[in-house]
């Protein structure tokens, strides 16, 4: 009730966000509800602004395309769920008369797939959360921490798509490394840290699960107040098997770093497939012996959550 007892000498102008906040202060019973309503206002404001920006870009692309040999077929709307809320924008379907093909220039420029409903960041976050537990748990955490609300079946579809995309990209690195005459020139660092583990993910059907081979490399830690974050983390996820996982781990680090003078420090539970010999082979580019730390309670998902990556 204290918020309602506040009186401003001068009322903020109408039609501004100050005015909306003023109305929230006047109409909300307590600070908790006030903060919840302000958060909703923030998400609504950002989604509206980004939707307007996308719509403006569509108009610009539409004009440019009409100067070429393209004709306008129709205008419609599309909604993409971002981490801060759903963004709705106007888009134009064009026809390329030379190739007899239809396309949305804005969607093509933004990189949205034909039947994509969630932003790339949302898809990555969903995959990361699902790799630490069940699909249902991922939906619960996501809905509590963001405006994103989705079914556990959608989570299953997204994680399979993200895993497939990363597996294909990492396999390309492995194939390129196999045929390369020399190693690529990468970034030089004094220390590189790596962790690896297997995570069993429960699917949508009873007693159905699969193992995600999960690894991470990073250059150290940075601290901002009480918040600790990993420096330049890179996550490897695959379901293709432990041998393929270590090939991808080696290819990823080899392309990113020149490790000849780098000390490698690793951590795992020492279980099957995650031994010291596996790490030594994956980081054999280094002239130093790999320092292995074994932790029977090790879990890369815990590290990922703790250090906010």
C-alpha cells in the first residue's frame, strides 16, 4: 500500500515509458508485484522495438529487391521467440522471375529457417539445459528464468537439431584436419583447461534416454564482483560415440589454438572413455605432459551452470 500513497508533484508526460511506470507504481500493491510488472513492461518494450526494426529492414529490402527482377507476391507476419520475449514483424514474400523461386529476403538475411519458431540463442540454451537433465526440467528452468514457454516435446526437437548441426560442423573440422598437410596457425595461450564427461539425457518416452558426450575447453576464469565466468569457453556435444567425441575435441582445439607451448590442465571422473590417456592424445600438440585431475564427483554440467557459460 505504500506505493499507492506516493504522490508526484508533477505527473510524467503521457505516451512515455515514464508514464507507464508511474501508472504501475500507482496501481501496484507492493514492490514484489511492481518489479514483476516492470519486468513484463521491459520485455514487451524490447520485443515491440525489435519488431519495428525488423519491419523497417523488410521495407528497405523490399524496395531494393523490386529494382531487381523480383516481384512482390504477398505481405504477412512472423513471430520468433527470443530469450526476452516473442518478436512479431512484417515480411514480404518475393518471387525471383529468372529462377522461378519464392523467398523472404528479410528471413534469408536474418538466417531464420522456414519452420523456425525460436531464436538461435534460445535453441542453444535449451540444448545446454537439456544436457544437464530431462526435457521437462529444461522447460521448467527456462520458463522460470525467461519469458520462453515451450513443451518438453519441442525441447526434444530442438536438442536433436542443435546436436546434429554441431556434429556436422565438428565433423568437417575432423575431416579437414585429416587431409591437412600442416597444422593451422591458432591462438597462443600459456594455459588451456579442459573437462569431459558423459551425460544421460532422458527423452520424452518412458525409459528412453541417450548419452551425450560432453566436453569443454576454456582459458581460465574472470571475476566481476561475486560473479565468476569462464574465459573463452567452447563446448563440444555429440551423441556419435566416445571415439568420435575425442576426434572432435582434438580438431576443435587444434584449429583454435597453437598448443606447442601451452600447459594443458584437465579434469574428469576418470570413467570409461575419459581417462588421462584420452586427454593426452587429444592435446598431443602440446610439448608439455598433460596435467590430469580426477574428481569422482566431476560433472561438466555443474561447471557450466556455476560459471555462467
